[in-house]
C-alpha cells in the first residue's frame, strides 16, 4: 500500500528495535563496531562508512524524494562537494547564478583551479535549464556512498537523529510556515514602502505558474526590497522583536537576513547584481510563530522605514529606529527581546 509523504515521514523506522522494542529507534552513537571474528564483517563496521541512525534518516529521505538511496552528509557544503566529485576533470558544471553564496564561492574556487568549466545561468530562463542529477539508480547511489566515505563527508549520528525527529513533524510544521508566509506576503504586498516583493505564491511572480505546477505549496522564504534611502535596512531591522537577524532558512523561528552582507557576501558585487541581490534586499524566513505577532512586528518595521522618506512629515526627525508604540508593544509582549 502506498503511503502519503506525511505518513512516511512520521513512521519511517518506528517499532523496528529488536533489542528493547523501543517505538522510536535508539540513537547509535558508536564510532565503530565489533567484527564477528576474523573476516566476520557485520552490517556496520565503522560510523564514517555506515551508521544505523544515519541510515534510517537516509532511507526516509530517499523514500520521500522518490530515489533509491540517499547519502547523508555533515553539511550542505559537504553535499555540494560530494556531487562535484562525480564531475570528470575538465567537465562542465551548470549552476544557478543566484544560488547560495557559499556554493558560488566553492564553484568559483574549483573552476579557477581548472577542475571543471563553470557556467552560471539564470535557470528561470527555459533555454538555459539543463537536467538534474537525482540518485534514482543504484549505481549512482553506490558511487555517491563510495565518495562520501572516501572523503569523510558523512553526517554525524546525533545530527541524523535530530534531523529524522524533525522530519517526522515536517508536514505539520510546513503547513503553518506556509500559512504564515502567505499572511506576511499579503501584508508586504500592501505596503507602499516595499518596492519589490519576491515570493512564488504571488500571482504576479514571474514563476508563479511553474511553482503551482511543481510544488504543493509556495514555501516560507520571501524577500523584498526597501527604497534606496540611507539607513532603510537598519531602520527595518533594528527594533524587530519576532525576527532574529541571522542566516539560514529551516528553523521554526522567524529570521531576517541582509543577503548582500550575510548569505551572499562571498559573491562579488557584480555577481550579486547579476543575481538580483541588491543592497536594499532583505530576506525573511517565516517561522511558525503566531501570525498576528509577525504582522505587528513587520508593520512597526515598515512604519520606521516610512518615517525616513523625505516626503514624510515632522516625524522624520524622530529616531528612525524607534518602533511604533502600539504594534511593537503588542509584539514585545508575545516574543522575547531581540538578541542585540
Ligand atoms: C541552498 C544552500 N546550499 C548549501 C548551503 C550550505 O549549507 P551548510 O551551511 O550546511 O554547509 C546552504 C546554507 O544555507 C544553502 O542555503
């Protein structure tokens, strides 16, 4: 019987513990495993090569992604490094021009060493879209596993345990993330201060139709541009109570980042400009916090920016970082103080 993705995520590996009958399989932290006498290699011998907890996560991810197998790596960059080891010397790597800044840096550095030819392309342009490599067959899965072990890129058991624990509640969390993101998008879309808003859920977004076709939801990451006024980004960010100034995109908490100086700082200004990452761009990672609190926090931030506008009345001389009293007070009551 085929199961929904939510059920696969919740149930993978449950009730398989033969030793104690644990419902959730125990975390196996051991670095190595005994041999059953000389030449008697058991299923596991050394955790870099294989680990029961990491394998459970890999199986769950492979099933969720429709592949035959998955390799769990220590970090995202380790995954990128692993895939790049499949590229023959002098081969061609085509990557999105607006990907993660750390990936851009690695690709540039390796191309500069002459390991491969690099083409960075706007992958929303159908003419530039190439294929994608998915470990859908056993030979590719084995090759990836071989390189991951050889290079020492595999993930730690503890990280794997926590990730699988997170996967089990992913469907429920994502519903809330996306619900909140839609509310935030509609608030930002209605603001005169926001110059450009990027979220594929907007009917006006250039790839809205594609997103509708290939996704079940529109995700909870969005970005927008503020007017090119001195201090606009600072006025927006300083005083936020429900959004933490930090990189990353996957947590339950709401975050705000300034890509030009944070996630994409490794790129040259020219490469950032080509990818559409201006100094006015702010990125939001919408968490599962109360939507009203997120909205109040953002309304106060937009008010602070609005007061910077030259056309504004006498309020322009007030402290631009001061949150507007009503909305900030209600948000502060619900959220912890900003960390800075
Ligand atoms: C798209 C993408 N790829 C790779 C990475 C790198 O992940 P890690 O920091 O785990 O190496 C990130 C990190 O944010 C990312 O967003």
